[in-house]
C-alpha cells in the first residue's frame, strides 16, 4: 500500500439498541478521524434494534455523507453484524469497533499507521481493568485459558473485536463462510502479519451491555466447538481408561477362578452400581458432546445466511 495515495478506510460498527450512545460515539470518532489523511466511510450495522437507534442512524446518514447504514432484518448477534459490515466493505483497510464507546477511537490512527507499515491485522487487546466486573473478568480469563489449552488456534486473553485489518486479511476472513462465527479465533486462524495494541477500556458511554449471559454462553460454545475437537478426545481417553480398568478387573476376577477361590468373591452390589453410574454418566456426557457437533454440522450444512439485510443506505432507502 503506497502512503502517497489516499487510503480508504471503512469503520465497521455493529449497533444493537444503542439509542443516545451511538450519536455521541459518532461525534467522538469524527473528532479523532477528521484530521487523518484517509478517506473514511462509517458502516453502521443496525442489528435489529428495537429502540430509537434506527432513527438516530438515519439522522447521522442525513448529516454525514460518509455514513452508510445497513439494517439487518432482526437481531442476528454481534458476530453476524460484524460479518455483514465486513461483507459490505470495500475499503483498503477496515477498522471494527463497538458502538458503545468502549473501544477508544484515539487508537485508530496508531492502528492505521501499522496497517500502512505493512501489518495485515492490528488486534486490540484490553488491558486488565479493575472496573471490569469481577464475574466477566473471571469467566473471560477462564474461557481464554481453556480455549488456548484445547484448541490449536491461539486467541489472546482480553482480545476484543476491536481491530484493524488490511484488505487481503478481510478477504481471507470473508472466504470463511461458517455459520458459527467466533471472529477472534477466525482472525487468528487466517494468519498474516499481526500486531497487538493494548488499550484501556472505557466505561460504556451509556446504556447497558447487550451481551446477555445467553449470548456470552453461545459465543463460548461457538469458540469451543468450532475451534476444537478436544471434547471428543476427552471422550476417547475416558473410554480408553474405563476399558483398561475393566480389563484389570477381568484379570482380577479370573485369578479367583484359576485359584479355585470363587467363594471368596463378594457379591459386590455397591461397586457394580458405582461402575454402572460412572459409565452411564460418562456415556451421556460424551453423547452430549457428539450431539453438539452433530448439531453444529446440521446447522452448517443447511447453508443458511449468517445475516439478512433489510435495507442498505447505499442502495437507496427502503
Ligand atoms: N451488539 C450487536 N448485536 C448484539 C449484541 C451486541 O450488534 O446482539 C453490538 C453492541 O451494540 C456493541 C457491540 O456489539 O456495539 C458490543 O456489545 P456490548 O458492548 O453490549 O458487549 P460488551 O462490551 O458488554 O462485551
Ligand atoms: Mg461494550
């Protein structure tokens, strides 16, 4: 990328029920990017908001011709909204950031500097923040350790969907049409030259987190079951250990027969019960793991779109 030509940069911003917040955020981002030597486009993806977000975005598009608003037909989730924005983007570079002001726009110049220097991915990593709720901090820490332990794809703890990417990295990402999307893992999977930038996460500019516990849980499931086969191997190893134990017991019982001491064999009801329960429980857990994979495969083979667009200001109004 030559620094002499004006590089076009798309800011991809997923928005779900951020009334009040998104207008404030737009002004903040503008104040940062307006002096920069890039041609910016704001791609707001309205992820089926039910409050006045839609109107606010329309007003932004009315006053700032660089604003493009893509409205999804319903709430598809953060990862799907980001995907919609990436698919729509044509810029030389893309910056993804949240609409709630938690991803400091002040980092954008530095991110783009690195992209111009030849990095394909500049990943924002949240510094440990005391204000981050204890529960979120703890679950997120545990989650990243587990994920890195069981999957071959490295994901930084505290990595956020706050990053800049070059055109070729975005195109690589777009070549992954999977339905269950964990972008942090996918971005790490594609490779390319990457840099990490630490950032300090601000408080939300307003409103509350749109990541309910259910959404967080589904994201964790998507990360684990689409990036790792470890749960299946857990099953395989447990099964192997049980078989070995059974073999040992067989030898033990046979030894009584060989030495003619069968009368010494206690009618071991409790141990039998124990084994039945353990084996039964484990079988169910493993069946569950297999079930999840089958479910994921089922959803992939349906080839359903990750999101559906209701309107796009670039293609005229509804
Ligand atoms: N978001 C979205 N769809 C959703 C949930 C969230 O587009 O179903 C957007 C939200 O508006 C915000 C970003 O994704 O811009 C991150 O969400 P949030 O700030 O609620 O998550 P947190 O920072 O609490 O993890
Ligand atoms: Mg947030």
